[in-house]
């Protein structure tokens, strides 16, 4: 499943990029589907910033999906590599449930358009049905479909929601 979300934020690219990278925890109040974020590590090396963040989301789990998707599915660890020279971040998400089966990765590009920044988020969500343990074989395809549908409907809106949160945060803190 391809992931694609574009956002326009009416602030300069360097400010938007730095806010995404450095103010993540301060953005939580602007993201209603996020309960908490813990910065696990951050290191700078050769002009890159490597960060690891643990996210705890919220929201309703559809009744049909509750048998296979728990609250734990709403938590994930995100691994980022920020390249300020290119204004990109490459990310990988590791779910806390079905982590061997779920592969999610992508890249965000921050593009200047005058004093506005366009954030292009592109990624891919792949679920390997052979790696889903504890589910009877005859149910695996249904489980894959439910998990992929659920995560797919969460990831793209969360990317857009984060951009909206950055916009609101910058409006509040810079003007």
C-alpha cells in the first residue's frame, strides 16, 4: 500500500523543517490522535540527525477489527534520518504488534515555494502474511486486510494532521 500526503505550511522551509525535527514533543497538543511521544535517542553525525521516537496514538478501533487490532497496535517506534542539506527525512516505523509482519517506511521532502513550505510525504506499508503469528491460517488474509486498512487509514491522516499541527504551532509561537 502506497502512502502519500502533501501539505502546504505558510512558513519558510528552514523553520518548518527545524520544527518537525526539533519540536516534536511540543507538537503533541496540536495532534488529537497522539497521546504521547517519547524521544528515545537523538544523535548528530556527518551532517545528519538520527532520532528514535516512541509514539502512542489514540482513536477508535472499528468493531470488526478489535479481534486482531488492540490498543498496542496504536503504538510504534519511528526511526528517522534527517538531512538538512537536502531538506529531507527518511523514516521507518516499527509497530509494537505484528512487528515482524508490518514494514512501513518512507521519505518526507520539504520544498520551498516562496515563503510557503510544501511537505511531500511518500511511503509504503507492506504486511507479510507469513509473519503473522498466532492467527489461524484461514484467517490470515482477513487479518492482513483489516490491519492494512486500519493502518492505512491512520497513517496518511496523521501525516496531514502533523503538518496542520506544525502550522498551528508556528502561528502561535512566531507571531
